[in-house]
C-alpha cells in the first residue's frame, strides 16, 4: 500500500491509500469504519456516520453486513440522495438498505433517510434540521465522480454556503434533481474517507493531485482526508512516492 501525503493546509492533509484491488479496498475500508465506530462509541457513546451513494461503496456495505459492532450506537445519515421514489432501485438509500442496512441490527429509528421523494427543496429543508442536530459527524464516507464531483456537489454549481443541505437542480449525473449535504456540513466531521476505484476516475484524481479545486478537493475532515483508491484508478499517480 503506497501512502502519498499531500498537505494543502491545516486539517487539509490528504492521505492516499492505494489498494491492490477492490476487494482489498473494501476490506480495508470496512475495518477502518469499524475502528472509527469503536473510537466514537468509547468517547461519546454514539457513532454518527454519513454514507456515500453511487456504486463504489456497495462492496464496503456488504462487508459491514457481515461484521460485528455495537450497532445500537450507530446513527446513519446520507451524504446525498436522488429525487426519486423512496423505493426506486436508483436511490442511494435503497442501495444501502439492499447491501447492508435491511439485514442489520442498526435500529430503524437510527437510519435517517433523506426524504428526496418529496422534492429537492422540501427535502433539503427537512434534512437540514436533522443534520444540524447531528453535527459534528464522526465519519463521512464519499465517492468521486469522473468530473471530480462528490455527494451531489458538482463542478460549476454554486450553492448558498449558509445552508447545511442543498437542493440541487440540473445535476449532470441523472437524476437532475438531488439533495446534498453542503461543503460545511461534510467538513464538520472528525474523519472523511473518499473511495475511488476504476480507471475512469484516474483523470479526476490527477486533476485533484495537481491542485485543481474540484468539489471533492474541498472536503476535509478535522483529521484531513483519507483517499482509498485501487491500482486502476491510481495508475502510477502515487508510485515511487516516499
Ligand atoms: C450519487 C453519488 C455520487 C457518487 C459518485 C461516484 O448519487 O451518484 O452520491 O457522488 O458517489 O458519482 O459514483 P460511483 O461510485 O457509482 O462511481
């Protein structure tokens, strides 16, 4: 595993963890999540965890489904959601339930789904109250798109930074209407993990490493950011780094 430490400012240290393949990455990230949960529960009696959407985290969620933890202490939130019917297979919440939460011992009342089926504006208002009551988060899990977006924060889209949660319209990744935690809410976290796999993500990773202010590059936990990437996405970006 290579580690490349690039520091762009206090609390903005980015640590790059190259994993040989997706299975190893999923196992490594699952272990890290369980470690973070143990630390949080020991310190504060609760683990406040923001889930990533998309397809990359599914392998991690499936491993969590087989793991042991003090699930009653877990509080689950979502980093973003697509404005689709609540049971639509393309929903991030449906993906998380099918790969992990449906069979888990996490109490249903601890799983805070974004009501995106009610429309972006209404759902963002409702979810902001939940997010503001929960912050700071212990762990935020994120993915990254080929354009460097994360959650539903897309390049070239401006948002009211006073909002914890944004209503997103005209998203370039369907569906156009979404709900997303904003930059400040995502940064209000002890740890941030970004999962990036596959060669299609290499170009955005290169832009990130070159210092481009991509949406994903603006998200930093209090302890910096840990990027877990597989060799396909890395493709030599961190090879040979001390
Ligand atoms: C979504 C996600 C989005 C995702 C990236 C990566 O709603 O699609 O929130 O931010 O994490 O687009 O998606 P993949 O993991 O499918 O590549």
